[in-house]
């Protein structure tokens, strides 16, 4: 089966950046999946845990970063570059 190579790099006309920080958010909660009647997001992974975010802010310019799965702690120099774009953000 052939796949359209643009699917992996753009959604709704927006370029997807790989290997970069594209925004920041506060993690406010986590809960196990409660089925489609309670977890209505189309991105909800069934049978997994769902992270709840607040204060989501997109960066104007992606900041190159090499992360990892699972969640990882960013180094101070990376945070400096990210927060330069968000002068009013308070961690």
C-alpha cells in the first residue's frame, strides 16, 4: 500500500515539526481511559491513560530538541530558548 508522504509532514495545511519543542503546557491531571462516552477526544487512545493539559501555548518558532519516550526532563539551555519566546510564562 502506498502512503502519501505529505500525511507525515502536514495536517490541515500546517507543517508538523519533528525533533523540536513546539509549545508548552501545564500537566494538570492523568486518568485511565473511561471509554468513548466519557473520553470523547478523537485522539484518546483506548485502554491507555490520558494526560490533561491546561495553559497550552504554541511557540512562534520551533526550538530544536532531541527528546525521548517516555516523558523526559529538558535541560536548562533548552528551557532558556523556549522561554525566550514566552516572556510572560511562569513555570
